[in-house]
C-alpha cells in the first residue's frame, strides 16, 4: 500500500515539475524559440488547432520566428492568431510565410519576465506541497503500522524536497537566461 502511495506521489510530482518547466519555456528570453508560438490556437478547417499542428516553425536567427503553414490558406489566420494571442508579437505576412520578429528586450521587460518566472515557480512549489498533503492524508487513511507510516511520510517528504529543488534549479537557470543580454 505504501509503495503504491509513493509511486502515485512521485508520478504526480514529476508531472507538476514538468508543467512548471513547460510554463518556463513559454517565457521568452529574447532568443527566438518555436515553443514561443507553437501552442497558439488557430482557426483552421472549422476548428481550433495549435500552430504546431498545422505549420512548420523555424528560427533562422535569434531574433526571428518563421512559420510556414502546410496549407497556404492559413497564412492570414496564423498571423491574426499571433496578433490576438497577447504575447506582444507583431507578425508580418511574407508570401506563404509568417515572419515574427522579436524586439530587443529592455531591462524593465527582462525584470518583468523574471517576476513571471518566480510566480510560475511558486505555483509549481505550491502544487508540489499540495500533492505532499494529499499523499500524507492517503497514508493516514490507509491505517498502516506506525513505523511504516513514519517511513512512508519521510519518503514523501524526500520526494517533495527533490521536486522543489528541481523547480528552484530551473528557476535559477531561467533567471540567468532572462537577465543575460544577448
């Protein structure tokens, strides 16, 4: 029973860390990456699709994202979706391509992104602590022998500490990346 609780807890904490890292990847550091736009929803063929599901996304240089839709008719829809996505990008239609130039980031803008990264990291840490709380409640409900209960709770705490440490390590790397002027 305790092994089952620990395995479930470990899986949930891993998902929480992965989600936080995915959120970090959406914060742009001034260098163009496909992940900055791939999740934007585009109206295509009567339904909503992510850009990455209907176009090739390339970064020919650190200040430019180029999107090449597989269907040329989606060029305008992709351009419009990027504009209304509220990410601060200004796409240009260039024939069958959508070019998204990235502006040089000011110091204030970099500081704003650091604050966003810190908020996302804290949300991740809170999520991990909530998972720990749920796991410890499960251990108490399982009515395990006292020594097994203590050992399981200690193991859950170790998993929690490792997960939070991983979030903090990636936050530090993201902050360094954000504050480094290219």
